C-alpha cells in the first residue's frame, strides 16, 4: 500500500415510515441527515494497526503479527462478499475478549473494525491509523453505526485498492461509481450485521447513497423529487440497542404471528401511501389535502409504533 492520507464521511439517517417492519421485508422510507460521521485514514510504518474513536473514548492498537495469526485457515471473501465468516468473528471475540452477549458501543465498534480490516487486507495486512469522530449521538436511532461502517468500508476498500480514489488535488469531495458504491454498501452491511445481528440494510444504504430512499427487501429506489418538509427530531438521550429491540420484535412475531404480521403490513401500507403523496406533491405542487394525508398517516404510524412495543410486553 502506498503512503496515503485521506478523509471520508457519511450521513446519519432517519426512517420516516417503516421502522421495525423493514427488517421483515416491508417498505420503508428513509432520509439522510445533515449530521455526519468522519474518518481519517493514514498509512504508517509502525507495524501496528491503530483505531481512535474519541466520541466513545476508545484508543486501541494491535501488532500486525498478532492479527495475522487470526487469519490462519480463514477464507477471504473480498470479491464475492455474502455472509459473515463465523469462524473469523469467533476468533476476534476470543482475541478481544468480547463476549457473545456484548452489545455496548465500544465492543461492537472494535469488532466491526477488526473484522473489516482483516477481511479487506487479508492477503497483506497494512500498518494504518484510523480515526473516526461523529456529530451523531449513539443509540438514538439516527444511524450512527451505519455511518461508521460506511466510512470504514469506503476507507479500507480505497486503501486496499479494491475501489478507486476519485479525488483529485483540485477537488474537495468526490463520488465513486455505481458499482463501487454497491461494494461499499455490501461491506458496510457486514459491519451492521456484526453490530446489530439482523439489520434490514436500510441504514447503511442511506449512509452510502444519501438523499431520500425507498427501501424494500434489499431493493433501493432513490426518490429524486421530494418536496421540502420540515421534520422535527427529538433526542430523548435515552440510548437503546437496535440489536436488542430487533431481536425482541422478532421473538414476538414468532410467538404471535396472527397479531403482529398484520401490524407490520399496516406499517408498510402507511409507507406506500406517504410515498405516493410525496410524489404527487413534487409533480403537482403541495396542497392542503396532501398535508392532511401526511398528518393522518403520521398519526396512524405513531399509533402502530406504540402497538409493537406493547405487543412485545405480552406474556412469554
């Protein structure tokens, strides 16, 4: 790897409609935020790998020789990335002493970084220092982990030469090709699997492409013409684990399918009606009726969102 230093960034997200149901194959509408995560990657000659995460007070380093031993017998999937390498993940947990039931931000961030670093650089581990900082709060549902994983994916793939470095000295920012963006997104999704277990993929998709997206069963459709809307976000500052919440909803769906599957379909229906309304507003101009529809759908969605947690509190 040539001596290099570069920066990447990725936005956070908010799911307007389709939270929870998107994990189970339903439609979701999501939009990127003007709050971002930033990453700086520097090549070094120290024979070590450093990760600096000042937002969560984490500064760690490992000798390349120690990390190299973790790859013995593991398969590198750089090109045909499909599933997590369970054996490598197990070795990393043992190496870092992070247990299977750990969900804290620090542990998950370290696991995701080491997994992607070892997988991308499997053929020849490189000495690098990676520093990541963010404007996004963790555990607030704003896609902080996805933005982190998108940054890691883009930076590591660029440093390894799997994707191009399109930035020229005359530019302040640049964008990769569609194929390269898809590769970045697939690797970021691997990081999300490590952190969240069974994510939908919508968070990393928004972090990769930005803008306003329709997401359904892995299919991403950008919504190019969307009216300007003012959306109020409130941070309760009560962190929650997406992995725990998603797992809890899945358990309840398995136990009470006749109750919760119609709820998920109703959430999807709200997403579809709102998508149609937003499209009409962009094509014909907004009207009072359009805003009435959005308000009714938002109130209905808020009610449904309360139903899912209540259902999770049912008898076991």
